[in-house]
């Protein structure tokens, strides 16, 4: 480990060379902007900006791409908190807990929390990468399809915590999310499913137009009918003060345990192949809903700093964690790291255990730059918040057409497809009706994100075991996750029954 | 309550279609590769189906309970003649409030109409004209903002969108007739 830190100092020296530092700053800024613009997202952002890096040397190029990647994670929180449009899937929970705070006039505080949590999460993730990257990656490799399927199953069952007062309605939302994700080509068998003869549906329903419609457009529709909500939102806009937006020392201390828990869990999820920041952020949120002192307020309606902190710490830690299998074994932990892998291969670098030996300057230069990039993103993010808070003072009747334009343009820009804009519109209308009928949208989005991976891993596990369903309980790691999932499902029922019995006894 | 039942009914229809396609077309269980393409869709469609039925049942129970309550109140009201007279006077007021309530209910059609207009406009005229028209049109006619202010906001916003999406990200927007 000591040797690793010596190498890190060498890497920091490489990272602060003028060219690499410039690449890191530019990458961070571009990532932040692209992340904040709804409709682009980390994968598309990295892919769009990949050609820019071709004109510079490989180390500076990958430093810039990494900057875009974690800058994106910072930026995704801005549109989630301010407009209720998650820039990317990891920011769904941030929108759930952050946007209610914007409605209460606490947008500045929510943004500072997101930035602070992103910084701590990212730093802890990079520390893990520096200290025990290789051993962690070996643990990650022990996660076969059965283990990952059980982990995702645990996450899917925990959606129950977001279902609200009516579990049946929550299950409808979850089921709809899974059903929407079924449309298009089946990744395992290459069969086309539920396309009903439409060529536009062959590639399925994309996440970006779905989330823009569900969260962004539906908000304008709801504002049109809910005059009291509009008046209330405008009332808070007049009261927005930057001075009151800063996080107090007391609040930072209060958030620290959440920060650390979420960062560790996020890093762990990040290095599992395919799991990614969304699963990390969601599981951390679920953990906080169980252990946090303010867990009763974490219902997606009131908005809490803890909820934002859990989501942002975990997804930034997962972004750093995803570099562990990428650099150590050449296995991308997420779609964005798959784009980064493509970049590495394009520059003739072969990720794997030998990369650390053959290209130490590159690897440690990259890791060193991640520390610097994280500080740069924090500084830029903090500097941008006053401007964001000022933007929020725009009245809703002026903001509404801008949201509509951003929804249309963002949905189109995703795949340069007009069909995606139609999907966005349909998703917005569906979301409006769901919310009017008291059916939450968040379970639908989370189920939509988690279901394809869950399905793929379940089918892989069953195919490997020749259809033997006991494969999920005979593997210790998988069994552990299943036991946790069932405990989470059964525990609230037992607690409720015990409470009722105790109340009856005390009344008697 | 009725709209909730209709919504749940629609979900039931979709779930049944999902299950039929999942079992009979895609295959629930494939002996060679274990779970078939229809395995997960069918399982989750079944969960959705059961949940929708539960929502309908609970709504019908609620409706029955509220009907019983309503029936009791109406019986009491019928015994008082004065109330009947007042009821007749209130009819005109109720009609006006009904029209207003419907107006409020139909308001969400406005953003939907703007979106449909935006889709057509983007296809024909590209990004700049679409962004400007939606922003200016909304500010002027929906928000009732002063035209000079509307114009200024629309121009600035169109410029920002143009710089980000067209100049920087180079998104190839359509524009069959005119493309600025």
C-alpha cells in the first residue's frame, strides 16, 4: 500500500504538468455543463466529446475524458434539483429528494449538499482505487450472474420503500417500468419483443426521453392545474438568499456519517461489472432510509439533505469505483467506462494487470488527476451555485416554455430522433395521469433502469446452471443478498404486527 | 374514482397482452437456455395484473361506502323542504363553477399542444425558429407577458440553446423547409 502512495505522488506530479492540468480543467468544466443539460448524460457526453481528445497525447486525453465522466456526475444533480429533470439515471434519487427542497426555497442548500457529497464520495472512491484497487477488483470478479442478480433483486425489492401509502399502486408503477424496459431487442437471445411491427421500437424505449417526459414535461402539466403550487413556488423564489444557502458546520457534521456510508457502498457497487452509479445511489438511499435519524422525512415529498447526500456520494464513489475493474482487468463497470475503454484501446493502451507495470506514468497520472479533477469540479460547482440560485428567481410562467423547449431539444439530441420526442411527450402525459392518481413515478424509472440488468443476470445464471433455480441459494454471496432482501421485505410486516399487539395490550 | 378504475383497467389489458405474448410468442421457458425471452416480462406482467385488480377492488369498495353515506345524507335532506328551495337557487352557480372546473381540467392540454407544435415545427424549420416560436408564443399568449419583455427573453434563450446544441454539441437538427 505504501508503494501505491509513492506512485500516487509521482502521478500527482504528472497530473499537474500544464498540459494534463489544462485537460483536467477543460474535462471537468465540459462534464459539468453536459451533465447539467438534460438529455445528454454521461455516456452520450463522453461519446460526443471523445473526438476532441484525439488531438492531444494519450495521458492528457484520458485525463480529459475522466474529467468529463466525473464532471458529469456533479452536473447531473443540478437539473435534477432545479428542474426535477435528472441529467442521467444516477440522479433520479437526487431529483426525488432534492426538488422538493427547491420548492421550499432551499435550492441553494440542496445544490451545496450535492456538491459537497459528490466531492467526499468521489474522494473516498479514488482513495479506495489508490490503496486497494487490485484486491477489490479480484473480489468484484467473484460476482457471477447469480450474485449480481441477487444484488439487483435486493435493490428491486427495496423499491417497496418508495411505494408510499398504497403498495398496490407502487407495484403497478414498478411493473410498468419493467414492461417498458422489455420493449426492443432482447439482449440475451437477440429476439425482438413487444415492438408490434414498429421499426422505431426495435431499439426499445430510451432512458433519456422517458425520464425527461416523466419528470420534466409532467411538471409543466401539473403546474397548469395546480395554481396553489405555482403561487407557493413563486413565493419562495422571491425569498431565495444565497447567504442562507451555504451549508453550516453543524449540517456538514450531520451529513458526514451518511457521506461515508454511501461512499463506501457506492465504491463497492461501482467495481461490480454492470452495476453502476444508479444501483449504488439507490441502495445507499435505501440504507439511509433504514439507519438515518431523519429516515421518516425521506419520503420523496418533503426533501432531505440526507437523501441528496446518499445519492450523490454513492454515484460519485461508484464513478471512481468503476475505474477499478477498468484499469485492473479491462472490464468496464458501466456504460461510460465502456466508452473510456474504447478510448484507451484507440490510443494503444491495453487495460489489465500489466497496465500498472507497463504504463505506470499513465495509470498513476490518471489516478493523480482524479484527485485534482475532483477538487476542480468542487470549486467550479461551488462557483456556479450563486448563478444557479439567481436563475431560480425566474418566475414559473417564464420558466415553463423554457422547460418545454429543453424537453423537446434534449429528447431529440439523445439519438437525433424525432421518435424520442414523441416518446418524451407520451411519457409526460402518462406521468401526469399517474401523479394525479397518486401513483409514484420514481419506482417506474428505477425499475426501468434495473430490470434489463436483472433479467440478463437471471437468465445467464439459469443458463449456466442448466435451469437449476437453486443456483441462487447455493452460492454464499448470492444467498446473503437474498436473505437481506427477504429480511427487508418481512421486517416491516413483523414490526407492524408487534406494534399492533403491543398497542392492543396497553389498551387492554 | 372512476378514472382510477379506467386507468387500472387499461393496465390490466396491457398486462394480459404482455403475458400472452410472453408465454405463447416469446416463450416462458426454453429447455436449451432455461428462462425464455418471455420469462421476466410474464412474471412482472402478472404482478402488475394482480396489483391493478387490487386497485380496482379497493376503489369499488370505497365507492360503495361513499354511496351508502351519500344515500343516508340525501334521505335526511329530502325531509327538509327549505333545502330543496336553496338547491334550486344554487343550480346556476353550480353550472358556472362546473364550467370553471372543466376549464382548469383542460389547462394541461396547452403544454401538450405546444409540444405537438414543437415537434412539427422542429421537423420543418429546425431548432432556432422552433425555440423562438414556443418561447415567444407562450410568454405572450399563455403567461401574458409584455411583448417587449417576451421578445427579449425569447431571443436570449434561443441564442443560449443554439450555442449549446447546434454550435457546441453539433446536434444535427432537422429543418426541411428553412433551417437557420
